[in-house]
C-alpha cells in the first residue's frame, strides 16, 4: 500500500497548486541542519552522546524516532527491534523502558558507517563506543555511561530545548496509534508543543495525533501527501512541512521525489520541504544539489559535514534573492536595485530591501531608505525602487561616491547582504 501510494504521488507532481496556506513560520527558518537520528553515520544512533555532540559540531536541531515500550513509555530508537543498534534482541514493545535502558545503545556503531544490519556485519568492523554504557570502556571526557543507553523521550525533552523532529514508529498500526497517544500526553506535559514537529508514514496515525494535539506542527503521512498532490487538496490540518526522500526505489525503478518543481509547488502552497537521505548517497555534492533546489531542511546522517558546507554561505540563504552585480544610480531621491533569484525553485517571492550607511570601519549606521519588492513565479529578476529618506538624500548629495549596504529580506529574515556604490 505504501509503495503504490508513493508511486502515484511521484507520477502526479505536475498538478496545479492549491491556494497558499496561512503564513508558515517553518518557512522562515531555512536552511535547517537536522541531525538525523542524532547523526547516525558519525555517532551512535539516537543516544544522548550523539545529540550533544552533533549540536556541538554544528547541527541546528535533532531528528529522533520514538517506539512504545511494554510499560507505555517512549524509547528513542529508530528500529522497532533492538537487534541492529544494541546488544539486546527482540521487539522494543516487548521490553520495559528500564530493561531497554540496561542495554548498550552504541554496541554496533561502526565509525563513519552507522550501525550495520545483522546480515551486513563484517569481521573487520570495529566498534569505538562499545562498552561505554556497561563500564568496560571509559566514556569520553564530560560524558557518562548513561549517555550511551537508549534514552526516553522525557530525558530528551529535559536536556535539549531546541526544535526536535519526532517520527512515530511501531510494527503495527495499533502500536503506532498507542504511541501517538502517549506522545501527545508527553508533549503536553513537557510544554513542548511550540518547538517540535511530528511525523509518521501512516496518515491514520498523523490524523489521530492531530486530534489529540491540534496545536503541534506536523508533516503528513503518505496519504496526506497524496491528497495534496493528486487531488489538489490540503495534506491535513496542522501540516507545516513535507518530509520527503530524494528518490524512492519502487520495484527496481528509481523514482525522483525531491525536485525544484516540487519544492516550488510546496512553497507556493505555504509548506516547507525537509529532505531525508536514507535512500541516497550523502555527500557534499548531494547537499549542494538540495540547497540549489531551495529545500528548507536537510536531515543529515553526517551533520558536521553539512554544517561545514553551510558555513560556506557565511550566514546567507543559498537561495536568497540578492542584489545583482552592477552600479545602481540615485536619482530623484530613489535608488533602483536589480534583484536576482538564486536557486532553482522559482516560486513567487516577496520581501524588503534596506540601504544602510556605513562608517569608516564598514559598520552599519543609519537606514538610508527601504523598499518592498516582489519576484513573480518563474521570474529570474525584479527591480526594487528604494525611496531615500532625508538622511539618505543628504548623504548622496554630500558624497559623490557613497557606499551603502543593501540587506535583502524574505519572510522576515535577512537572506543576502551586498555593498553597493551610489552616485
């Protein structure tokens, strides 16, 4: 059922876009570096040690998974069984949280390879974190044995205050429904509804969770995505983002899901786009391809690698509209700036541009003028006509070669900065 729905979704991506959703704050946070499972290729999956280290190394937020335990607690684990990542075996739902937390959650972690599935383990594999949970190997400085066990969701809530993306897991729909109910209670008890986003592949589970926690942001299941893409309908109440892979393998055929056209369509409807990489190669060229598509978040198994790539942009949005090369002129109390689109996703954009005067050290001083601008759908450039204020007109009149700093903003955030010479 899942595969057939996803295949239908991919085949119909060119349908018209529905009316824009309400203003979505998740569109104003890009580009987010989500540490997928806490960065499972670099660090032991879904452990407190991984979460702390990934955030220290440049991740912005955490992506985690929750499974229901025998005593109706939530264990932070990706798999529904213990075998791949711990020294235990069997389904998570058949053990209490206390029993699970005795296990070594870093037992099978391989350096730079995550935790291999049982059939893929090799005699040459080495396990750098094995034994830190049980005391046979000392943990790194400032960490303890408990940082290498399976954490509970409540522990994660207590220790990490930033945004957390939570995927509901479970072997059956019945277990997933129970997980959703416990999750809704724990989010409410922890007061975390404002900085989490909840997702499940199962749309019935997403809908049930929304009934219980209507104010918590969501990503849709496959069913909600199909409604949006196939029937031109809402993906569901509470949805703020689509979370998609780059590709999906259907019967040996690789279907491309993450494309600039799909990102454009989601953005123009008011939804963010988050991409997970489990189905594809994760490397710098892949990051650059996604950033050029204008995705809003990447869920990285190698978050420190993604952080290094994002630092190349020096705080600017890789897809932010920017002032083009060339020398604008100031006439009649106005400055016309040529703005150019960056990135392949050609959605309609609006924003502001502000001109600031600079002191001799290049530091910002007073605002010289502001303007609003609009860049139409599928357009590559537009013009912003900045009306100079009294200070701006006087500065232009006094100095024949005035350097100003143009700061372009979209959705209330700065996306690009450029120094321009006026006059």
